C-alpha cells in the first residue's frame, strides 16, 4: 500500500470511531433529539396541547389543557377549551376522558437477557405502553445472568438497546457475594441501578441466592451513601410441613394446599427482623440515608401492623402491595388454576378487605404488578399442581383497569390512583421529572376512560408474550386506555403502537 494511505488510515479509523461514539451516546442520552419522523411517535408534532375536562394534577382534578413541547410539560392551563393562542396550534381534545400521569410500575420482571422466552423487553414494554404504564423498573432476576454486578447490568443495557417502547429503570440484586464485597456493590450502584433488591427466602432462581439479615445490614450501609432504597422480598421460611399435616389436605391441585405452605407467619418473621434494623434509619441513626421498601406485602394483619409501628417511630420504610392481592381472594381460585400462583400467596377475602383499607388510609405507599411471567410449560402444568407450578402473575398491561375496577368499589379516587401508581413509585425509585403532571416534568401521560368497560377475552389485544397465562383473562374490567405518551411521543393510540422503540434506560447518577 502507499505510505500516505498508511498514515491516513489510522486517522480515518479514529474519526469513524468518534462519530460512532457520539452517535450512540446521543441515541442513549438525548432521545428528545429523535424526531417524530423516526417513528418514535404516532403524532408528527413536537409542540402541541392536550385538553380534557378531567386532568389529574397534584392540586386535584382540573378541567383544562396541558401544553407539551420537546417531550416536556411546558404549561398547564385551567379552563376546558381555553388552550393556545391561535387557531394554527395543534390541540388534541380528549373531552370527558381522563388525562393522568403515566403509571410507573417499579416491580416488573422482563426476563431479558437469558429468559427472553418468558417475556423480554419488546413484548413487556409494548404491553406496558398499551396499559398506560410509561415507566417500568425491571427486577434483577429472572433474567440470566442475574443483575448483581456492573458487568451484568451492562449485559442488560445492551440487550435493551432499541427494544424499549417505554422508559425502563433497573434494580440491582443484593446477594451474599456482593453484600460481602463492597467493591462489587459500589460498581453496580455507580453503573446506575436505582437501588437493590434482595430475598429473605429462596428466590426460585439458582443464581440469585437469598440474603440473611446480616447481608442486608451490609447492603444498607452502602446504600445509605447513595441514598437509594433496598427492596426486600420479606418472607422467612418457617416450618410449614406441620401446617400441611394439620390441615390434613395435601391435594396439590387445591389452592389451599399451597396457601398453607406459606402462612402469614413467614412475612411476619421477615418484617420483624427488618424493622429491628430500620430503627437505625431514623434521623441521626447509624443507618441514616438508608431506606427499606417491602415488596408485595400480602399479609394485612400483624405484618402490616409492624410496618405501621416502624413508620410511626420515624423509620425510613415503605411498603407496596400488588394488584392481584387487591383483586383476588383465595376462596375464588379454582382447583388446578395455577395462573393464580404467586408468592407470598393470595390470601382470603377478609385479608383482601383489610389490604384495601390500608391502601385507602395511606398505610400502603404504592402499588405494583410484580409482573412475573414464564413459559406455559412451567406455569400451566397438565396436572394443575400448585406446588410445582411457577409462582408469578402476569399482569403488566392491566395495572390501571384492574386497580380501578376493584378500587372504585372501595371508594378509590382518581387522585389516590395516581398517587399510588405514579407519584409514590417515582419517589421510591428516585426518578426525578416523572410521576406527576407539573410544569417541567416529562410528558409521560396516559389518557383513559374510567367508565368504558371491556372484557379480557381472546379477541382483546394483549401484547404480553403469553397472553393466556394471565390470571386476569376472562375478567370484565372498566377503565380503557386510549392513548399513551412517553416524553411527548405518542407511543400508543387506539390499539396501535408507534413503530420505533424510543424508550430510554433510566440510570441513577
Ligand atoms: C471483590 O470482588 C472483586 C471483583 O470480583 C475481586 O477482584 C476482589 O478480590 C473481591 N474482594 C474480596 C475481598 O473478596
Ligand atoms: C395459549 O395460547 C397459545 C397460543 O397463543 C396456545 O397454543 C395454547 O394452547 C393456549 N393455552 C391455553 C391453556 O389456552
Ligand atoms: Zn417480583
């Protein structure tokens, strides 16, 4: 080759890598520069108004309009039909439909990479968009490998590239290995996980071992510095064999057989140990800055009382329950219908009513789906064996209509719904600029019709990977999602998605 070419080639290579570097940087960090022409939005405009008679804001429900420009909410005007200054402007009139902050579901298992056949980023986030969920926070399992280090988070981020139809944040895993090795944990936190998740009982996934209270203390002391939460699966295995024998009913096709293997005492035991640690999170305490969040509380009895006491004392502790604990009760679960299996289990109707009470009185901070699907072969066993079937309920697309359908019977208001599904989850995950319709926030919005009813039958467009594994199929629900906006992009409208996946990975700084 010519000597000149030899000299030019390395420079050319350098130039190309610079261009590529900035191109990818840009597509990661500045989604707002993507134009509607890219297929990110079903709306060709970046500057427009949406108007309706019911807009849910932190100050209450108003009639008026929201101005959106370059992905953000730039003004909110009271008075229906008063938006804008000239007739040239783009106004979408939603009339009686409700304009609400998009839901933020902070407990979702998208299972990618490694178990994409269980769900995956594409189907999971398309289902989220169709359900008005504009942000999902993905759990560190059941993907494989589990997200327990900087390197495994990187694998997840690579898998997510060009697959996200809504914004997605990530929890890391706290497991014995990294709990005892601060440099791994700090690496994971520095790489941007929004907090950590751990199990006080076997997780069901081999590469996600359970943690003891001592591991949890170690994790909390690191998390305190980052001011990020620890999410805990709060169940400690007690001797449940006796329980089975006492009931004298061990037919694994009968739901109560499974229910009896995981009594409320498991949750109680774990929460007792946790609140003994969270007392140190009070202002001025040795763990100040740390926060414990109890995921999927099912027991509304002693477990809930322990959490209430800890809150009264000033501990930094919060708790979620899931839509299925509020929708279903153990009495109604048919024999062999393993779609309803999850852990902790769905308990009786009395327990459910007490959970609703706690939700409405504000003792339960927020709601999640714990969307945790698998493949039909592991979920719908021919023999209908509740003890062998995969535990996890598939529900991500139905967060809004399920909570609303069952909640309105208990007097749930639109403001409470929005607090439980948007504002509080944003606070837990430390996601600024989301979770409420206020000026300056991302235009993450769901437009829906609380009064519209529909039946989740085979004709209903469900975008999850395995629609018929969901325990909600066959139910009649009210609250139909019309349109969903993520950062001003109209990502879902009238049953259709925007062609491009322009959701953004949310990383903590
Ligand atoms: C912590 O983990 C890192 C990375 O795997 C390893 O290099 C280091 O030796 C570990 N430290 C201890 C004390 O085990
Ligand atoms: C679920 O749906 C799949 C196809 O989408 C079908 O093959 C399977 O038989 C269905 N299972 C049940 C239990 O309906
Ligand atoms: Zn879960």
